[in-house]
C-alpha cells in the first residue's frame, strides 16, 4: 500500500512538472500581483512593510484558485478516476498523495519566493520568517478546501464561476488568521501559539478532508 501511495505521489508530481502551465501560471500570477501592489498604492517603505504581507497572502489565495480548479478534470476525462475506485488502496489515501503533490508543485514555490519578495519590499527578518511560516502552515488549507469545492462542483457547466463563489468565503478565515500572525510578529507579540493553532488545524483537515473528498467524488460520479 505504501509503495502504491509513493508511486502515485511521484507520478502526480512528475505529471505536474511536465504540464508546466499548471504550476507556472499560479507562480507567475502570484509574482505579478505582488509586484503591482506598490505601483497601485505607494512605494513608501513604511507603507509596504505594513501592508505587503497581507497582499502576499491575498495573492497566494488567488493563485491557489488557478492551481486547484482543474485538479480532477483530467482524471475524469481519461477515466483514471474510475480506475482508482477499483483499486485496493483506499481512495482517500490516493487523494492525499495527489493533493500533496499538487501542494508541493503549486504552493511550495510561493513559499520559497516569499523571502525574496520580503527583501525587495524592505520587510524585517522577523516578519519574513513569520510570513513564510504562516504560508507554510496555511497553504495546505488552501489546497484541501479548494479540492473539496472542486469535487463538489464537478460536472457543472459554469464550474469556474461557482467555484470562486464557493471557495473564497471558506478561505477568508485562513487569510485573516495568516495575516494576523504576521501583524502580531510586527507588533513584537509572540506568534508560537497562533502558528501552533494553524498547524494543528491543517493537520486536522489533512486527516479528515481526503475522506470527505473521496466520498464526494464517489457521489458525483455515481450521479
């Protein structure tokens, strides 16, 4: 079972890197949105130090919409998803490996770019570390919740419009909590507690949502 899950993870990761548009578009969108922020407001370093972390979080949330929208479409078109239902390995574990590969290909590059963007926008080292950690513990929630909403809207004609309306309200608490962690760091307040809560909540959803997504896909395909 572990060998098969490892094979699914490496296969999905390899396919994502071969389909470069699926991870380059979100990364490019993320960089462009963050780069346009000082042009739309002001290049004042004091202003940027205060508001750029929130802009980076918003850009990461919107980039996740680009990366998660077609996560199951290709599997349904080529019949791969139906074959996974027949496998001995539980579908939830296969989906966990697939979502882990999606997160590593689409969200991890955003986290790795965060220190560079922080230096460009004159953020302090403490703020950069807090921002990177909040994204590290928060972006799995973006991938999991986005995948659940994608599974709920499979087969609908106007999936993209409904997907955005469904995902954004659910991701807003993650955005607020992630930005609040950075603001506490800028105010020299301890952030270990909020980071531990965000990490714990991510682990909780990692342990629950793959099963919910698997059940949702079964219902969607049966109907």
